[in-house]
């Protein structure tokens, strides 16, 4: 299958052009159908491509004289959108010169530019940032919103559930992903009015959409493997995500310190190394890199700013899969099957 080319913001991320190009080259080696529009400083991109002839032959360079800084306010970045690598990458999607855009740059600026340029899909009030997180189950879970919207009403949360379920079906292959709302308790009386209202709408929805609504879930249960889509507002979602990532780093560092504490511990590390390597792989954010802005008239994927080449390659792979599986068409179809308020679900 020939994929539309992917516009890559080569100037985004903590490590700059070199790692972004290395990541694209790695993705290209894994899947030779990938083609790229590399956006950024032309001279620096050409220099980086010298080490990656496999990528050079599958890429076109679009020069951008400026880049968005990590601490730049979205309003400031918007004014420079037509000159920056991030803005031009998104514009390429809008104009049909690329099928999707990937950036490891400033999240707020990326959201603002993408929303202004691509607009939201019919039936969607606000886009949401969704990512895959590891679980103890057989598949990863989708969590949204992770920071695009700090304050959400019930209608927003129901729309997030629809979009998250569509993404989950692509990412996991599940026919009816299990959807729950993040809350401070599982009882129906718990939570804000918006949460309870959203839950009521999802419980009462008809069975025309492929998802299973299971009520509320608490933050300490989201990685157990009992849920496929966790829905929340961007404020709570971002805090929960950072807490999960922090806990993962804490466990990794704790094990490292424990195994270095004595000679006996070092011997124990050698014996248990296969298990610890598996744990390290499972907790490495680079292996789950690539968050997507759902609800836009175009695919925009956010890579971790600190991602290494493997992480960038995984973000590209996520992008390609969303293109292959027609994510936007799937969400549109689910919304069309909805009722007066876009909602769906089957309580089981």
C-alpha cells in the first residue's frame, strides 16, 4: 500500500534535527513504503541526511526559516506559523501536500496551530490529545484528553469517548473497546456534575456504536488491563499521565539503586536481568511514543520532546497506521451513528 507522505517537523524536540532525521530513517528502514516531507532548516536537514541515503531518496525538503521554541506561548507561535517548521508542516496537511504531520515541539503551539488551520470535524466541539499507555493486559489503553482542554463539559466527554473508541479499535484491534470515565470513585454519585451527566448519557445511549461503557474508574486502576479507553478532561488527564510516567521512572530508579547496593544485589541483578530488561522495555516511553490530536480535519501526531530516534520512529509508525486505517472516516462514521447528542455505548 502506498501511503501519503508524512510531514515531519525536523526542528521540534529536545534533541533537534539529528534525532528527528534518525527517527525518520529508522522508520523508513522498518517500512520502505514511508515517504516524508521534511520541514525545517534546509541546510541542516541536508547535512543530517548525508548519513541516511535510504531516507534521502524518499524525502522532499521544505525550508522553514524559523522554529517554535519550547517555552513559546501559543499566541506568539500562531503569529509566526507561516515561517516556522511546525506551522508549515501542518499547512502541508491542510493543502493536501502531506497526509499527516508529526512534531516533537511545543504541545500548546502545536494544538493551537492545528486547530486553527485544520478546524474541528463536524460534530466535534473540541479536539482532544490521546495517547497509548501500557497496561498489565494484552493490549495498550487509550487515554484522552491529556492536556488540550483543561475544562470540559459532559458533551465534550461523550465526544471524547467516541473518538477514543475509534482510535482504540485501530490501535488494539478490539471490536468493542471498554470505555470508562476517570473519577475519584466508582460509585454513580461520585464526581462532578459533568462526569455524572456524561456517564448518564453513555449509559442511555443506543447500541449503534462499537464500544462498551463500564462506568467510572479510579486513577490507580487505569493500567491494570481492565479498560481500553480512559476518558477525562485535559487538566486531570495531564496530571494522571505525569503521575504514571513519574511512577514508572521511580520504579526503574529504585530497582537500579537496589541492585547496586551490594555485591549480593549485583549477583541478583545478573540472575534477574531478563526480567528487568522486559520491565525496562515496558516502561520506556519511547516504546509508546506518539499522541494524536483527535477531532481535527487532518492527522497531527505529537512526539515526546525528549524522544530518541526509536521514539520518533514509533511516532511515525503510529501516524502511518492512522492513515492506513482511515481514522478520520471512522470517527465521522461513529458520529453519524450517534443520537442527538453525539454519544454511544452499551452497558454490559
